[in-house]
């Protein structure tokens, strides 16, 4: 019997795909199209006029951080702009791309908690969600939410399968979410508390070494922000906007936009 060609093997795999997987791919494709159409149609918001323009050329600037937000979203957006061009689609592509991936993660989460049918229904609702579609702009929220959902998915897997790889992926995803937008801390902290609760009350044991590793991992992820603020405080005696709002150090620097911060 002659060996199958690469094309033959690819066709065999295509026809052997799980039906639900095909449905999810089709739902995600519809989600991508809808998000692209909305992104191309919506007018720019005030925040986009600031963040979108700041993202252009961010990679080549060599900056670790900017004064009002974390840097990862600006890096990603500038990368997409370099590929797709300085246009509406390129500026908003991070939201389109990660918003589409979020639909898949919603399916995976609901499949784990309930079943595949519920996962498909949740994915469809996510695709046509007016709120999600309206967030197709040059902003961090949609990208941050994707990584928060991904962290939640890994958290569910880590509890069910008790696999250390999933456990570490929880904090990697959550850490990236915070580095995209600092408000991600509001999700990271509850995940940490739930994890401690599960291991202490359910498993009756907490492996200190694992949590020490998690703390080191998060510190490494946050290194650009921590380094930037250390150098900024050492040089000028101030912190960036987000660190200032939580530590209350150098709040006078941002007095002009105090109402917005609150």
C-alpha cells in the first residue's frame, strides 16, 4: 500500500473533525466577519483618538511603558498596524482578533462547566452580543477580557485535571491581562483567592513552592512596569498614572484629570 500524500492526510483529518469543532470554527468565522464590519463602520471615540495614535510606532520607540496604561496592547496594536497598515482595520484589529478568539474560549468554558450544546449556545450569544460588538475599537478592554477568560478556562482545567501546567497557565494569562490593562488586577486577585480556597479546603493542602513560583512568574511579567516606575520615581519623584492612583504617591501630578481617574 502506497503512503498517503500530505494532501490525502489533510483531507482525511478534515473529514474526521469533530462536528462540534466545525460548528465552533464556523461560529468564530461569523464572529470575525461581524466584528470586522462593526469595526470598519463605527466612528472613533475620544479614548481611541488618544490610544490609537499612541500605538503607532510604539515598538520602534523602545519604550517600556507609557504614563497612563500598560504597554502590551500598544505593542500588539503597532504590530498589527505594521502588517495591515495605518488604517481603521489595522488600529482596531487587536479587538477584532482577540474578540473572535474570546468566542472560542466562551465555548470551551461552558463546555467544561456544562456540556458541548450549552457551549455552542453560549458561543452564538457571544458572537451576536451587542455589547461585545460595540467594543470593536482601538482600546484594551476586549483584548484584556480574552486573557481573563483564558485564565478562567485554565483555572477550571487546573481544578479538574490537577495539572501543574494548567495551574501555571492561569497566572501567565492573568498576568498578561493585567499588562494589557491594569484593571485586570480585579480578576487576578479573586482567582488567587479561589485557588487558595480550593487547595486549602478541598485538597487540604497548599503547595507553597507552586505559589512562590507563581509570585516569581507574575513579578517577571510585571518587570517592565515595575522598572519603569522605579526609574521614574528615582529620576522625577513621581509614578505613572495607574501606580499613582493605587499608591496615592504623586497624586498632585494628575490633579488636572482627577475627576476622570475617580
